[in-house]
């Protein structure tokens, strides 16, 4: 079991012992989980977010210049 899963399980059992409702326990267990997004739609793979073109691919050169060293 992963440490994150173990931590969520221990926290849920601690909340149950202190009388928390089932909705509160589920909220703690599901905190930090990302929603499921399928990788394939109609048998073809969807492009990843990093693969989707977002306009121009030019890099501004002024931002990436190295600072000058001291004298």
C-alpha cells in the first residue's frame, strides 16, 4: 500500500472513531484525487495536454539570458 493511501485510511479510521459522518470520511479519503479522464475515445488515443499546440512555439530570448557575473 502506498504511503498516501495508508495515511488516508488512518485518517478516515481516526475520524470514524471521533464520530464523524460518512460524508466527512469520504471527503477526507477523496481529497487530492484527480478525476478520471480516459486516454482513449472511440478507439483512438487522445493527445496529452502537453502535446496540444497552443499557438506560437517561439521562445522569447530576453527571458532566458544568463545574468552577468560580478566584476
